[in-house]
């Protein structure tokens, strides 16, 4: 079940970097929402992997 954890970390990293890659970084609220969601996905996945 390790591969899906790494897939979720990749999704979280994509959510964090997507505003700049897709060009919507000028919309502050949407950018911060994407960063917060991506960070939560990564943190919760790492927490789950540590258990």
C-alpha cells in the first residue's frame, strides 16, 4: 500500500504548484486554497505513513 501514499504526495505537490503552472496565481484566495489543500494532503499522508 506504499504506492498510493506516494501517489497522494504527488497529488499534494501538484495542488501546491498548480497555481503557478496553470497560471492562476494572481487569484489570491484560490491560490491559498490550493496551497492549503495540497499541504493538508501531504501532511496527512505522511502522518498515515508514519503509523
